[in-house]
């Protein structure tokens, strides 16, 4: 949850979290950061009264598909670990496991990447690909006066918050996909000015492409998964579906377009099943 | 809606000047929010470092109305709104662009400091009192506001001779660790210029984590260096024992 910087003590609507029934010393000892943040930034003393909370996007369970042992993706030589990689946390990550994830799989990815680098020779590169990538990167400088990358970003945030948020419906998700197409067209016209030195507007106009791809992948998968499981909640399908329990959504690029495929959830290896049974 | 004027430095290593921007004010806004507004609506190429916006990462250091501050922790309503609010980059580090400076010197200093090394046969138990003492130093978020503020660096540019308060805090955390077996006193005296600090405590004033830098880190380290190298009785005993 995030401290609401916009609340007033006399707000009449909103969700409030109250731990003031606990002794003040206990609250300060267990939640020192939270106590200070609320005090300094919102003049709220959480040992004395409630704090306003609101939902926000905190962590993405999906991500790049990787091999469990080496953290290598389906692109040879590309490794991913942590929040960027998918599959470790299932439908909802437990608190604290992100940090342990990074340490364990970050190390695995590093070791595997080093071994890979020793094994393979430098790939030959296609200069025309490099040239067209450069051209694409620099395009926003010639687009000036058309679309602000910040405006597209704001609208993307608004869109995802409203239509692909915590509680999802078929109608909302369908609408989101239509709107994302429009945003993609606007992002292609995003323009920036100034120099290439540390230009955040330029960085954003490039990042928008990835943001839109990920947003579309999330919306497509959410639309297809007609059940509620973990962090994915469908108002129109509020229960778990045993068929979906056995399936992953995989997003791939086919013929230049985004395609969704389904892939079976692998059976848990015997030795891990034994560990769980022993609990 | 109420508005304020932010006077922000625009420029690079070759020079620059401040530019005024009008920004709408909302309750609870911090200076970083205002900078984001400028980026989003008025100057898309305004270079600003930031990340967590929660006072934890140490990225958003700048000088607001003449004081080194984290822009994500400086409330707009703490500042006088009837005159322009100046936002300048940290003075002690070379400018890259606008509010972004090159703080890499700090990481070069850090590499001079030998890491924690336990004594052989260490029993891995620490008392809570020892933990509490060292925990204070580990609160540091490497915002480098103390480095920016310290006159030895800021006014006298002694980067070749002086490590700065941040690294005295780091070394204090290592030296006061009960299980660490190294001695960093010579490093402090000869390479990191601990003696150049004249305990004016400006660093302590700007630390966003409220680490008592001078009182709890620098002065005890000075005492250790003095005990080892300048105590006449110690020196006499050393001479007698032929060390």
C-alpha cells in the first residue's frame, strides 16, 4: 500500500488501515519506515489514527519465460531473473520472496551466463539491423510537435488502472485492447526535443514501446483466463477453474504480431512433491 | 488552483542558467512532484535523477533553496510559496545535465576500503547493543548529501585527500563491528584524510536518515586514530618493546 499524499483528515470516502489499537512503541518498532513516512509526508501519526490506503501496481508475477536451472530465456544467450522472469511465484508472490528470488536466481543467471559466454564465440552481426535500430531510436527527434511521450504514458497508466486493474471483466479487458491499439499509434508519433544527453523524454518515448507490449500481453492473458486465481480476479468468473489450473498463457511474436498460446503446467518433480508431503 | 514558481538549473558541464517554471500546487506535494510536472508538461528533456520517491534509494539529491535535500522528501508546503523556489544540482560533483551530477568519485573511494573480514575461529554471536550501534551506520542510503555539504569537498575540493563523511560512516560500521578483524586506522589517517575533518557537523544536519555522523562515526574514529598513532605513552611503549 502507499501512503496517500492527497488525503485530508476530514476525507469522507476512502479505505483506511488502522493499527492504532496496538501500543505505540510496538508500532514504531515493527514499522519504523512507515511511521516516519506517514509522519513526514502526510502529518499522519499511525500510532494514533488510521492511514488512508489505495491500490497500486506493486509487482508483476508474469514475465520472461526462462529455464528453471539456468535462467536462460528462449533466446540463446539472454538470461532473466527476478521480477523480469516468470514462473517462480505462480499466481501470487508471497511477501519477502522477491528479495530471496533475486539472490538465488540472480546468482544462477550470472553463473549460467558466464558459462555460456565461455562456450560460444561472438556472433556475427547484421549491420542493416543495427542501422534500422538506430533509426528507430532517433525517430522521436524528427517527430517534434506531434505527440508528447508523457501524455501517452499518463493515458496508458489511466487505462491500465481503470480497465486492467484488480477486478477485471470481459467488457473492460476487451475495451482495454482496443484503447491500447490507439495508444500504440500515438506512441509511434511521440516526439522529443533537445540533446541526446540524459533526455528523459527521449528514454520514455523508447520505453513506451515495451510498456505497450507488456500491457497488451497482460490484457490478452487476463481476458483468456476465465477464472480467478491469486492476484488475477475476474468479477465475471469469481471461482477457480480446474482446467485453467493446468495451463499457462504464453505470449509470442508470430509473423510480426502478438499471439497467445497455451502451454501445460508441468507436473511437479517427485522430489519436490515429497518435500511438500513431509510438511 | 494555487501555483508556485520553480527556478530550476538547466545546463551541462559547459555552463547554464536557471529557468522559471509555473507549477500547480496540490496538498501533500513534494518538490519531485513539481519536477515531474515540469518534465511532463513544460520541459520534456529536464534531466532529473529519481527512483523510489519514498526517501529510500538516495537518487533524487539536489539543492532546494540553498539546502542539500532529497527532492522526494521536501514538501512544497514547507517552502515559502510567494517567491521562486530554487532547485539546483549538487554543487560538489561535476555536472552532467540539469540536476544530474557525476557521483562516480564516491564509488572509487569505496573501493579503497577493505571489506568486512572475520577473525579466524569467530563465534557468530553478536549482542543487541553492538547490533544497534552498527545498524545506525547501515541506514545510509548513499544519497551523498553529506559529501555535497562537507566544506572540505564543497569549498576546498579535497577529493584526492579526503574520503568524506559517507565513508567515515561506512568505516565506522566496519570498525565497530565486533566480529571484524581488520584495522583501517592507517587508511583513515593517510589516504582518507580523517584529520581534515574539523567537526563542524554540517554533514549531520543534512542526513535524511538522521545518522549522527560526526558524533557517532567521525569522532570515535578520530579517537582510535589518535590512540594508535599520536598517544605519547603508546609510542613510548612501542619504542621500548622495539616495535
